[in-house]
């Protein structure tokens, strides 16, 4: 028969083990970790992504954005389009992709934003839709939209244009934008966290439109 002190330690061990199991229990609807997870809760495969379209240094929830074999950056100077305030915008997109480029590419995740073609900080206030000063993050199954996110307005969402050459259209920009899940599609994986923060910088050449 166990002594009272031994019994107490044994019960403490069982309680700690039980709590650990509960902490590690994976729930696809409430998951809010760093990396996306497979349907069974295991961490997805990661890569050392090849950078296409310029230079990208990006973090996803604090770790290197390394969920797919390629990170592709594209920028378009919307020369003939105007926002509601009459100014043109540069549209930027970063795709975490399973193959190397458009068209017909298999996209894993898409992050995009629109900014003025001049040096300075843009405070992002809206999800893409009604404005050309906004941002969007979406998880994608090649060509099928998966999870929809909206801007996390509790965070200081900023995009800083470091430089933009009007002649060469070379763009350098930094970004720190956070999102919170709006609509989850859990019929297939991977399972994305409720909150997504994307930070980093790019250097690319914008095309004209």
C-alpha cells in the first residue's frame, strides 16, 4: 500500500499527464498555433522556398514563410486605374505556391495589398473589397478558395513603401499585417490558425496595367 506522500505524488503525476493530453488535443475549429496543421493535427511539411519575381524576406506567425516550395511576388502599377480619392495604386501579391508560377499555378496561400506609388507608410484599415488601400490573406487549394480572413483591427497594420522608382518601377516595401479568420473551410486540410500575422519586406519590379 502506498504511503500518503507517495499517493499524493502519484495523483499529481496523473493530473499533470491528463492536463498535458488536454493541452495537446487538436481541434480543427479552434486551432490557433503558429504553423498550419494537417487534418490529424500534425505539422505540415516545410521547405526552403525558391523566390520568384524579386526578393522576399517574410515571416508567417513568427516563423519563416516556408509552407510550399515557392514564394512568388508580383507587383502591378495600376497606371490607368484610380481609387476613390483619384490616386493610382500599386497592387502587390505574394503567393506561397506548390509550383513555380502563373498561369495555372497551384497556390497554397495568397497575401496581397494595394499601396500608393510613393514613399511612406500606409495604415491598412480594410480588407480588400471597397478600397484600393487594403490587404487580404486567403488559404487556397490550388484554384479553390479555402479559408477567408479579415484584417485584425486590434493590430497596427502597416505597409511602408521604402522606395519606388517611377522610371524603372522598382519597388521596395515592408509590411506587418495581421488577420483573423472570418470563415473556415475544414472539409480538407491543411488547418490554418485563427490568427495570421505576415511580416517582411520585398523588392520587385512592377509591371504596368
